[in-house]
């Protein structure tokens, strides 16, 4: 599972996020820097790069699915204390102690022509908000790329 720190919007820090001059100092034709990085998905102004390869950005659909749940369970120390004080009514109070943990994940899916890729992130409100912001940027780039294709 990727960490939230694997998310990036800074084109200078993203892999390949700057113009890479080819021989003679000119930028390679067709190369554009990475604008948004969502886990192992890199988004340029005209394409999506995933581990399987490069795909056109125009016409892609981006979805965010949050399967975060809060799991509450009685910790071991509370069960031990309830067993030790088993004769009194106090053990019932120990059994009401709960620890809460987040479970699940935040998943980003990108679907396009010949492309289906999913990235998972750890659960939590910070992760969900950050990922949703990055996906909104990718959606805006996809809309711009689709509009440019329609005009051409």
C-alpha cells in the first residue's frame, strides 16, 4: 500500500517533472513534464503514465472510492482486568473500553482507451481529501485534453 507521502503535485519533484533537453539542448519532441503524481500514476498535459505504459489523457475517467471504516474492539488489557475483577460489577465497565482503528483504503481508478489502473492509499480523512484534490486536478487536465482533441 502506498503512503500519503507518495502523492505529489510539484512538477519539479515528480519523476520526469521538468523539460529534459535532448542532444543539442532542445527539448525532446512530444515530451511534456509531469503535472500530477497520484501514487504510481503520472499525469502529463496529454497522457497518463502507469507501470504498463503511456496512454492518452483525453477521454479518461477518474474515480475515487473511499472504503474507510472505523473498527472498535475491546483491548486485551480491558479483558484481563475484567477477568481479574470478575466477582464485582466493575468488570462490566472494563468491557466498555474500546480502541478505534481505521481500516480499508482510499482507491483511485483511472479508465481510458486500453487503460484500467487502480492505486490504493491508506485510510483516513487526510488521505481522502488530499487524493480527491489530486484527482480533481487530473480530471481538469483530462477535460482540457479532450477539449483540445475536439478542436483539432
